[in-house]
């Protein structure tokens, strides 16, 4: 099974705490959150631009013979 488990997460957070210190962690967390938000909005932006530039044509009804 891939992914992190509790012991690995505790070790990773401990190393991050040692590297950056407790005063920098809120700034890093805030920057990470803003980055993720910008990335998500960037994923949806091209779809919205395509809808504005070239809207899909309405489907035509098939006439019965």
C-alpha cells in the first residue's frame, strides 16, 4: 500500500520543524495553501475560457421522414 503512515508523518513533520523552526511554519503553510488554491483555479480556467470563446452549438433536432 502506497502512502504515508503515522510514524513516517511524525518523522517528516519533525524534520520540517527542525529545518524551518516554529515561527516559519505558519508562513509556509499559508504559502502552500495559496499555491494549491491557485493551481486548482488554474486547472478550471482554460475550460471557462474555451466556453467564452467558442460556445458549443445547440444540438439540432432530427426530422422524421
